[in-house]
C-alpha cells in the first residue's frame, strides 16, 4: 500500500511520521484494509485498531446460529437492544463471548423466560455496560498513556494490556452482579396474593426521594471540567453510602440521585444523612424531596405518581433541607422534628398541597453536623468550590 498517496501520512513529520508508517505497515500485514486504515486515521483511532482486534469478533450471526441454535435474527435484535450498532447477518461482529452468551440465551428460553423479558434484561444490561465500558476506557488511558507516546507505542502497549487485563474483569463483573442480585433478593417480598396469582403485583406503595446539588448548572461555568467531574463522582459515592438496606439507590442522574424504600422513615433518615455527608465533603449544597404513594417498579427503575411528586417537591426545597409530603410526615411523626413549609401548587397537580420540612430530633443530631445546624435555621445555600477526592 502507498500510505502517502492515500493521504495517511498527511500533516505529520519526523519520528511521528516514521512511527505511523511502521504501524500502518504492520496493521496492513495483519489484514486491515486500506479503507479501514483510512477511516481510522480520519477518526483519530488508528492506535486503537490493535485493541479493537483483540476485542473484536470473527463470527457472523448465521455462524453463531449454527453453533448454538439461537436464530440469527434474534442475535441481531439483542445486539441492537444492547445499544450496539446494527449488524447484517454476514457481518463478523460476534466473538467467543457472544457464542457463550447465545448458549445462555437459549437456556433462558428453554427455561420459559420469554423473548420480551430477555430483551428487557438485555436493554438494562446494555445501558449499564455502555457506562462501564466508557469508564474503563477512560481509566485505562489515564493510567497507561505516557508523555510523548507515538501511535505505534500506544497501539501495541494497549493491545498487550487488553489481552492481559480484559479477562481479569470477568470475575469482577460476575461478583458484582451476584452481590447485587443477592441484595435484591434480600430486600424482596412475596405476598400471599402474589403467590396465589403466580406473578408480582404491578404498583406498590413506596417512599421516593430525589436529592440534587443546588446550583450545579451555574457551577459548571466556574469549575474546570475535571473538578466538576470530581463533584459528580463524590456525590454519587455519598448517595450510595447512605443507601443502606432497606433503602435502595435506584440511580444517579448527573447531579441528582433517586432513592426508594417501602418505609418512609429510613428514606428520610438517608436524605438527612446525605445532606450532612455532602456538607462534610465540602460539596455544593443538596436539597431533597420525599413523597409516598403508588410506584411501578420496572427494569430496575421506578415510575408513577410518587416519583413525579418527589421530583416536584425537590424542585422547590431550599438548599440544605429535606421537604416531605403530608403522607411521609404522618407516617414518621415521632421519628423526626417537623415544621410546616406551607402549601404549594406543584407543576402537574391541580391543587395546592401541604409540605413539611424534616429535621433530626435534637437527641439525634451530631455536634457540628449540618443536621444540628439545620434544625435551627436553613443553610445559606452557598456553593462550595472544592470537590473532595
């Protein structure tokens, strides 16, 4: 191949040019086409082609069907549900791991799990794996990139590391899944009605809490990107720390966290603890809203009136406060120190509703904590600049 004539060496000189030419020659020898090389150069990912080869697939959907008995069209559909690019039956996008996954899919189908249920599980898995893969890639690059690296240096170093380290992730992923599944089972309940019906009920009465960082959008214009990322990471860690059973952290969405619990009391406790932890970590102030009512659990998330109501309540809460609906207050009357926050007309609701601010009882507040401070007066809501590491 004439790499210079193909424009693959344009704009680079000296040692970097020689390193690219050597890399191109080796990649061409290993079977990459000129078009693949040209596209990789245009997209600034030439150095990552060897890693792609390490992770890439060599089987078509039809070949996987012949090996496992799972229809090719189902394999292609599940790939799209995972959030991966569309593939044709003749595209070689499936690897050894996908063959094992297809065999597991066949086992699930034979056990009686429907295709739509498998698709729903696959969709949630894809969302989680997409975030995990992006996070892993960033950590990998931050760790192993070295100043002055050429594309050739990076290409073969990263490919070798991928061969060594990617298999080491498998037990980590399995252990995390089993631990979460075990915790989900531990929290779960099966009523006599569900046993009699042979299926789980749809809606459940549940307490829902939204908590978000106040002024985070404005903060984005004041902090460096890396420091802003540190704020988000630390907030997510703190939200996970306060979600002790029976409280569940459903998800974090940027500067907000969604938590649930069947019992409102532990959820209000968690919200107050999060406020205190955020202040001690020197993060921007947090506000939280808690509501109780019908909720529909679906695909690991929750939907329904109580979720929407908790979000609306959070939107009007003051910095450093936990604002609750009357149902939450009535269910936990003796557990917290309550004060009226007045009646409010919330978006999407036709009438005004009373809201109440929760504070720890005086005997529960720790000296110097935000709970003790907020029990007497609202926090100022000032934005804190330093992200705790």
